[in-house]
């Protein structure tokens, strides 16, 4: 006897939970309001004092080297690499593939759309502001392009929080879902903090980047859910027409 009940149960409960649209929109509104405040401060030059103090806070001596043992620098570089283009895209691709393997197509489409949209939003804002990178301290890692908002901060918030929300749908327990989202927030904040520690971004860059990335993720979760569901449903119908009988096992257990 072949029993597919666990697989069915996973599919049903995974599609039975999502963050409430009202909660997602409220979180997005808070984040984007914070983003607007930071952007206004940067645009009017009101952030300069705090930005300089933030960059110099953990620097010591005439050469302004970071405080702490040598291994700490390597550890911070490792953390910042988690928000880099290569690892970030590997995590995102692996998550989308895993969701498709689990037949959670709605979550996979929503995750891919959220990440792609976030990259576009961050790029447009960078081009609009055009802020150069800080020259107050030595850069301790390679960094190019415009400084505001921090791409590492913005995109790591998008990728990690969106992945957490997608996989949180697999658990009926609120504590598990909160743990996943909290860990994603903490990890993306660590990436943001590392950019200032390494001297390649002002504090306002990473604050705006993280707030914008989190804000976009929650906004996309609310507004892109229905389009993602429609795309996933269309893909299911196409697959059923191409491979009749293959997905019939999802209708119930077989012997």
C-alpha cells in the first residue's frame, strides 16, 4: 500500500496560511514611513552628523582601524557576503526550487516576484538619489555603485524575509512561523550592520535599505498574492493537460 496522506496534508496546510493582508500592509506602511524619514534626512543633509558618528563609533587610533580582534573582521566579512549578489541569489534560487519540489507553486511564484520586484525598486531608488559612498574611513571590503540605499541591506531584507514567509506557510504553529520570520529579520539586520562596520555605507544608507527592503517584502506579500495564485493555478492546469493522471494522486491516498 502506498499512502500519500502526509504529502496531501502538507499541501493543504501550506495553502491554508498566509500573513493577513491587513497585517502585511500595516508592516509595510511602518517600514516605508521610516524609509521616507531617513530619505528626507539624507536629502536635506540632516543625517550628516549621525552618519559620521556612526562610521567612527568603533574605529580607533590615527588610522581608524576597527576595534576588536583580527578574527572579528573576517567574521563581519562573512556576514556581509550573505547579502552579496552570489550567495543571495543562490539562497533565493534554492528556496524557489524547494517550493516547486514541494508543489507549493503559489509560494514559489510569490517569492520569485517579490525578489525580482525588490531588485528593481532598489535600483530605481539608487539611481534617483545618486549618493556617493563614504570616504571618512577606509573601506574594508570591495564596494561599487551608489551608496543610498544599501543594496546589501535592501535585498537581504527582501530575500531572507520573503523566504521566511514562504516556508512559514508549511507550519500550522504560530511559534514556528514567528521564529522563522524573526530569524530572517535578525540575519538581514546583521548584514545591514556589517556594511557600516566595513566602512562602505553610512548608517542612513543601511537604515533606509533595510526599511525599504522589509517594506517592499510585506507590500508584495499583500498585493502580489492573487496574481501569484493565478499564475500557479494556470501552471497546474497546463501541467495536468500535458501529463494527464500524474497529479491524480493529490486527490487522495491510493493502495
